C-alpha cells in the first residue's frame, strides 16, 4: 500500500523507500512486502506465497515472477532456478544488514569484509598498503584518474622516481586530510644494471656514461605512506557517511571485479558480494561533511605554510651564500 510514493510492508509495517527492495503482488493490487518477509514467505490477509509478484528497486522493476503452483508441487529444477535471482536481489540486504551502526562504526560483518579486501590487496603481506597497492584498490573500485589523480602515475609503467615521489607526497597529504591511520617509510628503488666490462675491465669512461644513463634516484626520507588496515576501515566509514550513493557504486564495482573473498572469522567465503543500496545510509551525514570541509581547509593551510617555509629557507640560504662570497671577496 502506498501514500505519496511511500510504501509499507503489509506484514511487518516496515517503511519501504525507493532504495529498498519492494515486492508487489500482481494479484493483490494493494499488497507490498519487504525482502525479509518475502524470502521467509511471511504473508498477511488474503495474500499467498504462490501469487505472482514484481520486485521494485530505485523506481524500476528489476524482477517479475508469474503466479506459481504450491511449493510442494514444484519440480527440483523450478525451485533451484528461482533461488539465485531471489538471493541476488532480495536476500543480500538481509545478509549484510546496515553497514554502519548508529554510533558511526562499521558493523561486525562489514569490518570483516574490509579486512578481506585489505588482505587481498596487501600483496606483500607487510601489514600495510603501499601506494601501488592502494592505487590498485582504487582502480579496481572504478575510480578514474580524474577522480583519483595518483592513478595517472600508478598506471604508468615508465613513471620516473620524481613522479613516484610526487605520488607519495600527494597520498600522504590525502591520508592526513581525513585523517587515515598510516605510517611512513623511505621509498627504495631497484639498483641499476651492472656496468658491462670491456676486454675484462671497466673503464672510467664507461663508469661516467653509466652514471649519466642511470642517475641515482633522489631519496625522500619517510616520504612513502603505508595505509594500515584501520586506515582503510576509516576511509570506508568516512566515505559511506559522507557520500553513500557514490561509495555504494564504487564498493560494488570493486567486489564485482574480485574473486569470492573469505570471511576471516568463519574461514568461508561471504555468501554474496552484492551490497544493496539499502545497506548504506539513505542520506549523507551533515556533521561528517562539515568535518571533512574543515580538515581539508586545515590541510590546505598546512601545505601552503610548508611551501612558504621551504621558499623562505631557500631564500635565506641564497642570502647566506651571497654574503659569504662578498666576505671572501668573490663579488665586487
């Protein structure tokens, strides 16, 4: 039954906004049910489970079933053919529930899903996601280089050491802007190929040319950010509260590209990797959005201050050099 496009489950009286699956009976014109009641075959009034029905989601009909014979008379093939569609469209909502609790924490099963995602992309089993690994996660989530600029570097196999250092700096500032739990270390580059000897010896000219061809990469101490598992959880919770519609798309894109992930608590694969929109908050969290704006403003001010401080230090160093040269009689 509806009132100004707001529907109610006729069994449990749960409100059914457009982002939740609604099962509408094709026989009882004013009968609607939620996914939970439909899957458990809980009914009310004159409605019966054998009636035909339509599944509505986000204003569209996503599944239509004609009236059927009683379940006891169904063949095994008919029953098994119906199950996948029902589970994909309806039961996923029941399986996952609300991903974020009222205290703005991840639900237990969502926390375990995040752990499984983290483990999948922690290819070195180092207990943290390096920039290349986190960028791989974002790429698999369907982000474009325009949406996530580090992908412009991480997907470029010929990226220079300077480009990689810029990627590290961007990510470190981005992690701090949330903030997300992470640690830093120093990026290491593979050594250059050895010098090929000529007539059994390495000439000075060869050493000079080798140095020109393979210059030593710059070193940025503690410039490489490593995102922790807690940091990844903080990222998802923050983004779900801030932009639930967008992050629902990216999370489902990610899970759709991955093989079945294993629940770290049970040791079995998760029953489904479809996260229905109803499992996410309906609206963005105004408090979280305001906090994000304030943190971004503070981070921008910090970056500007660091740049100004670096320029001032460079200016003072130049003045010191000029003063020293004058004192030594180098300038008239």
